């Protein structure tokens, strides 16, 4: 019964030993003792169609017949080439180059390095990064630097670099965000703005309108600031469109994608960039090379899984599924609109979120783990962010399954108000 595993974001001193999962299928994960758990958070936002989509499983199996990892500097392979073409075709116009890596954090690190390399190689070095309050871009030192500071990274604060923070564009305060952004870009020294388009995920599923995104883009253009869209969570249908940027009608200079790229089956990430950014690194002067690589860059099996995901989007009515799920989410979460136990009931595409009203911050610290245990007992994988409860299911989830989740949320709030 002893385990050598140190789990992520887990306080081993207080949390119970985690159940062992032996099987995944569709919207469900199954424990060793035969309990089926509805994965209402898509296993930390990675699963799109459902666990183990048969076409993705088949593509992985087939890829292993011919390829495993191949060094990607100086060599190439078909799965990576085909996937790059597909990504260029599917993402907003102008993103013509695809740089592979293996996690969302790494794709953001790559984006930041591309931005600094762009300005430096063009002879006007800029290094300041502008970020949105409450953002999350990963857990490495660089990505923590451009993310919200708090209890999660207090110990590492001395290593984090300085950034300019613009306020979150909360309802009614959008103009303050734009004004602040205008002000910090006026000296034309900001290298890039990095944003999570439409939804700030780990920051608490905070949502803002597409027109703010479009305005931010306009300001970057005027000030020569690069626009980095971190679509690691929002990509692949999550917000209702293939990429969230589409809803603002904008094309970023750099786009990061990872979580849904392989349908959630294998780790893979890509950072897409404009030709201008590629050109800034294209030179007979070798010091202008883009100096970045990960050991598992463009893993062929992961690329094959991603290609299968792309063909599922093309061959199956995924857009319709996403639209139907988005409608269901809006209808079902609406039961809490007038409910005094909650506030900020909201949706964006396939994501719904609501804030449980809680007394004090000490209490707040307690409520998360207790809610998690409550849901798990009912066979539901729901993982609130503090007092923010959200539902972010795989696209194969049914209406009846969603009802179970919302019924449990109702019950959980009851419990939270008496005894939790
Ligand atoms: C999850 C996430 C990341 C980090 O991705 P990892 O694969 O966990 O490194 C970065 N940005 C956003 C918006 C994310 O949601």
C-alpha cells in the first residue's frame, strides 16, 4: 500500500490517498475497485471528445509500428509535417510557422523567447512583458513570472521576473483595462502582451467579452507590442469556437496550444508564429537562431494522435457537439442565477462556472478539499478553484450526466451552508 509518488498540487499531509485509476472511457474514469467517476473537468481540461476516442487510440497504435522519438533538429518526419500544415490551416490567418514542444508551460516559454528574439534580432531590443491580472500560464519560473502571484508561487518569488500588470477586464471596468494597457505600451518598450483569450482558467474561470480582446489587439498593433494568445486551455472548441481568438476576429502574433491538441491523449504542444517573427530569426548570422529545444520535440506518436484529433474535427460533427453542449451548459447552470448561495453564474462555450458565497478566507481554504471529497463520493470528478465551482466536461457528456453534476452542486452548496 505504500507509494513513492509525489502528486502535483497535493498536500500529502492532509489529503487522503488518491484512488487508483485502471481504465478510462468516454466521459468516465474507473477506479481499481470498480467505481465509475464522471470526469466533469476533462482531467484538468485536456480531454475534448472523451477519453480514449477510438480513432486516436488507433492512430497511436499505428504510429508505434514505424516510429518512436526522433531528434527533431536536423531531421523531420511526416506526422510533424502534416500536423504543422493542418495547424496553420486551422488557426487564425498569418500564423504560418509551428514550433513544437511538449507542454503548455513550455509552449508559453517558447512564445516569450520568440517575442524577445524578434525584437532583439530586429535591432530594437524590448524585454518587458505585459500580463493580465489573475492570469495563469504555467508552473515553470518563466510562466509563473507572467502569471498571478500568490500562495502558489510565494516561495519562488525571488526568482520571478518583473512584469507590467493590467487589471482584469471585469464587467463595467473594461475601459480601465484598455486605458492601463494603452499607458504601459506608450513608451513602445513592451515586448509582448500575453493573454488567455476570453477565459482566465486557473485564475478562477474569469470570463470577459471578445470585444476587449479585439481592443487589446488594436493597441498592440499601434505600439509595436507582440500579441501572444495563450490558447492552451481555450483551444479546440472549449469556448465554443475552434480557437477563442476567432470570436474577437483577431489573429495573434503568437499562439500557444497544448491541452486539447491530441484530444488529451498524449503530451504535445505547439507555438505558432507569424512569418515576421520567423524572419527575425532567419539569418546567415547564426547568433539569430532560435535557440530552443526539448528532448521530446514533435514526438511522432503524439503528432499522430494530434492528426487523428484533427481528422475527428473534420469528419465528425464536433462543432455541432460543442454548440449543443454550450447550450446545455447555459440552460442547466441557469437554475442558480437567482440562488443566493452563489454569485457570478457564468458560461463561455462549453465551460460553466459559479462562485459559492463563503464567509471568510480561512473558511475558504477549507472548502475546496471538502467539496472535492463530497463530489468524489458521488462519483463525480469536480475540482473547485477555491470557492469557484466549474464544469468543464468532455464533449461526449450527456444531458443526464450534466444533471447529476448540477444536482450535486446544489447539494454541495446546501452542505457548505450548514456543516462544511
Ligand atoms: C494548463 C495551462 C498552461 C500550462 O500547461 P501545462 O501543460 O500544464 O504546462 C498554460 N496556460 C494555460 C492557459 C493553461 O490553462
